[in-house]
């Protein structure tokens, strides 16, 4: 059969296409390979119509703080969702692809972008896994605390809080148990004693030294891995700074200020954790009167960090939603031997007692108004010879606790130790652990202007109400006791719990 001459050109064209087809396919495969090499950071240049721009996102760490006096009911705002359109890791420019290969090229680029974007996203998630895990644990703790008020009281072999001494006993107990599960504190190791990692344990500032010593020895809450920590402790002792750095009677605070500034600069330079929150998940502790002043040396320490202070004076910048008030305890021997316990209410013949010098603006008013004026209100600037200070507390129903130059007074804890109902005479003072303890249920709070009315106020408390207050003082005493080693729910753990509550009101996140 003979083919028409007109068909021969078509056959020749078909053969030519068959011959050139594999070569054309190979060239496309080569172009695809070059695109892969570009994404793999090789030097082969990409094809102009398939170029992709890679942008590695490095979201900064930021923090937010929820200021709320009711720490058990507060919760941080939810994390903001990531806008995938705005924060896309890879962006494809508008390109024109040859007709016939358009669909193949577009699909290939989409696959490349998808796989590369997933890889970068996975790397980004791995980078923040430890931080996200910490925040997830804190969110679980917040939820458990909020739910505790609607559930039955959790059993505890050591102690189950109950009674009007607590704002919410169930929430406090659950919060304490969550603290035992989640709290991890990293103690910076920079600095040497006596200014750092040390403090007085046998003076009016003993709680400062006892806490530093206890947390240094703590194997439960302290972690050596800062990436596992949800709190960071600055182990500087203001009492030791005053003793070794301050020049006596110089009235020059700059040596203390420079020491604190230098220390925080070392921490911020050597570690990333201070800078990522500007100190918001860090805390310092001081029982010295100059503790608040020392914190002002570094603005972020003063404004952002958790300051654990005996001198909890709201008129001097103490912020109850961020800062922690803890008790001033004068342990002259370093132990509680002879401090704890007292007779029953029926063996307390004295209505109220105070003995102390003219220290600050309040005590002179008290001394002038009541010293040697009334047998029921025993007020002395100096105790008569042979009279025991502690025995007078044990014989009294109420113990007067006026502020000195600063708002804190060791008499508050001494009264609790001896079973004497404390009478807080001060303005602007936030009592210790008042986020958990309802001080109005076991103490009397008298403003300075009512000092002349002390007897009227105290005699107006019925016998029944006084007996309730006495029993509550005895019940809360465990929260103010100093133990070595520390025991659950004692003063060391109550300090930790107060700091823990502030950390629950803080969220550290990526943004």
C-alpha cells in the first residue's frame, strides 16, 4: 500500500517529536533539581520563574502580667493565634510559567513550599518546647485551683487547711499541692558569700538568711537546669550588703546600689532568662528595712520582679498583686526553743501588752497615751527589772504590734507563737501571706488614729469572739514556724507558695 505523498511530512514530524521528547523531559528534571538545591542552600542558581524567598521567623519572647488581688480566680489572657497569612515562612512571588508546563510547575513549587514550611515550623516548635511545656503545666495548675472550690476537700496526711483563717481553704490546699508538683526554681550561682548565697540566721533579719539557706539546700523545688525552671531566684542578701558594703553613718547608699546593678548586669549578660521577661519571672527576698530601696537600683527589678519583703509598705511602692509580704522573725538563737506555746485564755489576766522603744512615729503616740495609765493596757518603753518579755505575752489576751520606722514588726510572729491575739497598729501595711490568710479572723487591725480608743475597741470584742480568735491564732501558727529542715506548710513553704501564686498570674509566651 502506497502512502499519499501529503502524509510523509506528518510522519517525519512525529518521529522528530519522539526523538526530542526524552531530552525535553530531562531538562525539566534538571530544573527541578536545581530548585531543590536552592532550598538546600547550594550554590546552583534557581530558575527565574521558580524562585522562592525564604524567611525564618524568630518570634521574640514576651510576657504579660495579670494584676489581680484574687489570685485564685485570676487567669492570664489566652495566647494570641498566629496569623499564618502574615507570618508565612515562605513566600512565592508572582511568576509566569510556560503554557503546557504550568500545572506541573505550580504543583512542584507548592510541594516544595509546603515541605520547607513544615520543616521550619517544626524547628520553631522545637525551639520553644521547654517553655511551652512549663506554661502548659501552669495552665493546668490554674484550672485545678479554680475547680477546687467546687470539689470535696483533698485528703492530706500532714495537714488539711480549714476554717475562716483562710480566704478559700480548698483553693489554698489545691494550690499548695499543685506547687509541690510544678514549682521549679533556678538559683543563680554567680556571686560569693557573704553578700550572696548567705544571710543572717540569728537576728531580726533571720528569715532572710534562713530562706536563702533553705533554698540552697532544697532538693525538691530547686533545679540545676534553668530550662526547667518557672522561677529564678536572685540570692543576694541586703542585710549583708548593709553590713559589708555600706559605710556606717555615711548616708551614702550608692555602694549598695552599684553592687545590685552590677549583679543584675552579670546575670543578664551571662544568662538569657532575665532579658526574655525583663525580670518578671525572677524574685528577690529581703527582710532588711532597706530591701525596697535596694530593689530600686534596677528599674526592672523594682517594677517587674517579685519582691519578697518584710517591709511591705504600700505607701512606698509595695504592690500586693506582684510583691510578697513575709514575716519578720527575731530568732536570737536561730531556733524556736522556748518560743512556742502559752497558757489557755482563762490564765491570761492582762487585756493587752506592749514593750518597746521610741522607734518610728507611731510608738511615741502609743507610749504617751497608755504608758502607766491603765492596768488592763500594759504599755512600757522599758520593762521593769525582772519582768520577762515573753512571759508578759503569754499572760496577755492581746499583744500590741505597732510599726516602727518601717511597717513590719517581729512582735506579730512573737504574739502568734505565744497564743496572743496580735493587734496590728499601722497604716499602709500588708500582713504576711494575706493572699491566703484572712487576718481579720485572727487579729485586730487598728489604724493609728484610733490609738486613744484601744481599750474601747478591745473590750468591745466579746468573750466568744476572742476565744474564736485565740483558737485561730493557734491553728495558723504552723505557717509562721521556722524548721530545720523545713516542713510542709511552714514559713519557708508559705513564702514559696506566695511566690508561686505570683508566678501563676504571669504568662511567658512567644509572640
